[in-house]
């Protein structure tokens, strides 16, 4: 991820960060992914759920869920993030210019050969769908995504950041509004980043949880 690193104790982004170290495990509360800092909690993944309408060509519906063996604890470094309702999100959180925070351990630019060992964070504004459609032509920009970035600057998510959180602060509460999805390279001066619009999937998220609670649980190893 291009741009800056963030202090562990002051950042909202590390509170929602997840780093997958193995296919069946997630680590919560991580910051320097190659070090044992004493803040991490590693939990087993029971099952993965890919959205049934995920499109490999357009990358639409780019979202998945993980079911953990046990609930994640709440600590100084691990707290839940709020999911906004769709109406609220469209009314106050998805507006052009809304400031967002994106975090991840991805590459710092397209020329990097390794992913970052330290959690990186950028602050970027949302950009209107109409401007995004113009800048990202000829790609199709669906209503299931948000666009963000500053044209003429290189602040952007990059390879290895995919699936990472985009959060925004509203009335002293942090909300998860997006997930890093795709872009043309990263840090391109005339391009924007594309993020899955999480509130569009509230019904699907609830349905997966309800099916699991009713006992409809796929057998076998975690998979997508």
C-alpha cells in the first residue's frame, strides 16, 4: 500500500485488521506480521463462504465470509467494527468526498517485490460513481462498489491488500464501508481504487449466518 505507516496504538485500522497466515487460520490484533508481539490472537477457520454471484471477469460481488471456530475476543487491539444499514450508508457514508481509512500489508508500489511487514494505512476520499466511471473506462463500474482516491496522487491500495477494510468515522463510531477489491495497477495518477460496497450485502451476510445457526453447515475443510 502506497504512502504511510501508522502507530499501532492510535490507529482505527489495526482494530479491524486480519492477516491470513495459513489457509485455515486468521490472526487478529496483528501489526508487524513477521514478529510475535503478544497482541495477536490466532483462530481456526471452520468454513469460507464466497458470494454465489461473484464474477471472475468483472470482479463484481467481490466479497466472502469466514466462519471461525470460536468468537474473536475483544482486547485493546481487537474490537468489532460496525456494519451500517444500507439506507444509512447511502445517505451519509457514501457521499462524494467522505474521508476513509484503508489498511493492509500489501506492496508499497508496483515495483515492490515483497509485501509490507508492517501494517500500512492511507486516508483517501470517496469519489462519485460518475467520475469513477469516466476515469476507469472501459471497465464497467457497478453499483456494488465504491471508488476512492485522489487523482494526481499515488495514495492507493496495492497487491496484497485485497479484502482489507475501508472504514469511515461518523459521529464517533467507525463503520466498515468497503473492502479492497481491484484497480489498474496501483498508485496510477489518473486512476482510482475500487472497493466492494459492504452495505449492499447485508442481506446475504445475515442469510449466511442464519443458515449456519439453523445447522446448515457444509462439511469438509474451509474452502471458497
